[in-house]
């Protein structure tokens, strides 16, 4: 029996809270009981089949292509009630080449062996594209109907059955999906609820996060729908069109919990600086979770400083470490402590692979503490020989626990993620502090090695991001291997600037970047590239892509 489904069904039987969607134009509130009723009707329709699309059987994989959370919530629940798995498909934008998108989507659907696609607004117009590609689909509107003939049962799925196939960030041309089981979901949801001290009776989540990303789908749809927590949610398009809306919703609905990657807090901080006194009230916010990408203490401080006028408390910031391979969360900093930074000696880190506390008058590096592992998860650092390291020894971070995925689905078939002892290699480098907090230094594959020193791209990027004219949060440092005219390994810094079309401005920016990077890390970049806004490759959820940026450099 699925404990995840059992919890959701228990909440649906008596939940008094629900989800509010449609802001800022046509707000609509529905209780989770109403959402569940719609899900039962949709499940009955899915099980029966229609329009040449067979009924959804146990274990069937379903792709979902829709933008409105109000429609996605009952649709996803309906798939789970039928014993199927949900895959949130990457969504095309106005700049997307639909022919390329269709080809990539078909490859993804083949990889997950999809039974069908559920199609809803604003993507209904893509129906002819799916038909042309031979993809079976049903519209979400076709699932509306009578719920009386369907009796939900948590035993429709086992703990080891797949609940969610989360497409990883990156190029959709080479898809890979994390297989998240019912057991994984239940374990991670329970752990995150405990660690964040969520209270169903008093907490209210506010989110604009995309539902094709794990932070949005698991953290800000599946969790509130499973435990019966109040949720106010809008689409990413609404946030991007007017970032201030995020703060307005927290103020209007007295939101207590929100989350976003670091770049979004940097954007909101700049927006709040332009808001008049008294227009917002952010005093209700007790958790502003920051995760999914490296956390910049400067951006966090700018956000909390700008929000202080509206009652925002700096201790509401909760730094977190997470990944789709655990459904979502790995470690959370303790609530109500705010940003805690571990200041360490730069030489010890770069040459000795140790996170020795900083010494005055010596170069240092600062990394946010990401808290202890969530309940039920173990985190350790190991060296290149697999030996377990002690506190403050830097190595590869590995995870073990009930929330860890059993494997990936790839175009070449399933791939296991765990070794014989159950450990999963995250691909991240970091360490544990004496108190047990997890600290992530960077991705192993991104570390830049120069003169025997291990230099992390985030240090370079933060320094370059302070240069005049550089767009905040739009900086990437990439390793350049020896060869192609380079005698030794070096690195490039790629930045976006609004005046990238001016030769004089570009030269000034390059010189400024070189100076700031050298001052911060003691080495000069081999190359500085200045691009126009919107040029840097990003994932569908807005994160910068280092590998794709490196490809831009190497191909000229």
C-alpha cells in the first residue's frame, strides 16, 4: 500500500483548507476536498479511456503538459489514484522552435514509455503537433465528469511503484528522468514537514514556482495537497511579468512559507527597494526557503535589507540543499536561524582540501551552512578512494536513505543510482561541520584546478557579478582544459551586460571583471566574454547551465 496515497486520501476526507489560484486577475479558491472530488472524476475517466486512447492501467506513465496549477493538481492526483506515474513535460515558450520541441518531447515520451499526454491550457493549441507526431493525448477538459463511480484505494500502488518521473534540468534533447517512488515521496514529504515545522492549521504557502521543476511540483503542490496545507499559487509567467506580485501575495494572504532559487530573491530585493513604505506587510513570513542553486549571501542580505521596511525578518531565510534524486529535500537549516555562513581559510580549502575556519588577514571563502540532513537521510563526504572523511574534510558528497531514488530512466534504458551499500553520489563537493551541517562547495565536474589549487566557480562568479554593467545573477565561470592553443588549464568568465554592443563598454567590463576576479581568488581568467541580455543558456526553471556555456566558448 502507498503511504503517500493513504496520507493524501486521509487529508481529502476532511481538509478545511485548499488552494487559491488565478491571481492577480480572477482569484479562485477550492478546498482540497473539492480538488479531490475533481480528481476522482478524472480518475474514473482515465481508467475508462476515450477517443481511441486506452484506459490508464496500473503502472502507466502519463505526461502532463499544462500551465494552470488549478488544472494540474486534480490531474496529477487522478493519475496517482489510477496507480500511474506523472511526468511534468518541459513547456515551450514563445521563443521555442516547436518542431525541435516536438522532437525532444517525443523522445522523452518514448524514454518513459508514456501511455498518453494530458493536455491543458495554455497549451491546447499544441494538439495538432502531438497528433502529427502520433502522440496519444487527452485534454484535461475531457476528464470532467461523475466521480461517484470511482472509489479511491491507497492499495492501488505499492511503495516501490513509480509515482513521479522528474525530468532533470538541462537540455531536453538528451532527456533523463529521476524515478521517484511512492516510498521516496512519502519519506521526503514527512521529513520536510518535520524539519520545517509545518503546521496545517496555521501555515499558508505562497508560490510562483514552475510545476515542471521538483521544487514547484513536490514542494509547492504535492506537499500541500498531501497534508492539506493552504496554498496560494500563480504561474511563473505571472511572476516574470511582474516580480513584485510575489511579495504582494505574501502580504495579501498573510503567507508564512515560500521558496525560490537565489536569483529570484535577488530580483525581489531590487523590486522591494522601489516600493513605498506601508504598501506591503511581510511580517507573516516565517520561512523563505532558498535553494536549487548556489546561495549568494550578498543577494540574501539585499533581499532581507530591502524587506525590513515591510516587517520581513532576516531569520525567515532558510538555506536548503535539495535535488530531484531525493524527491526534493536533502538538508534544511534550522528554522528561525536565518543565513549562517561558514567562513573558511582559502588556502586550506584550495590546496589542502580542508575547510579550516578563517584566519584574520588571510584570504577566505564563505559558504552558507545548509543544515543537518533531513530525518531519514544520511550525508557523508568521501575522498577519491572512497574513504569516509571527517568533519571539515572536503570530498564528494554521498547520500543514503528511504527518500533516495532507485534510479534514472534514460534513452539507453534504466540506470541504477545506488552502490551496493545504498549510497548515491550527488556529483557535489562539500563537507560537514562539527555540528553536522552540510556545506556544498560546488559541482565536482566544475571545479577549476590551477597550480594545484581547487577553485570553485561560485567564488569567481560572485566577484565578477559585482563589476559595473554586469547583470546580477547572469555570470558563469567555466573551466577550459589545456589544448586548442592553451598550454595549461584555465577558465573563462561569461557575463551578460545591457551595453554589450559597445566596444568601449565591453572593454571596460572585461577589465573590471579581470580585476575583481583576481582580487577575489588570486588568478586571472583566461578569457572574459560579454554577451547581450538573454544570451546565457538556462534550464527551463531559469538556472544557468555551465556545460552549455562552456560549449558556447569552445565553439566560438
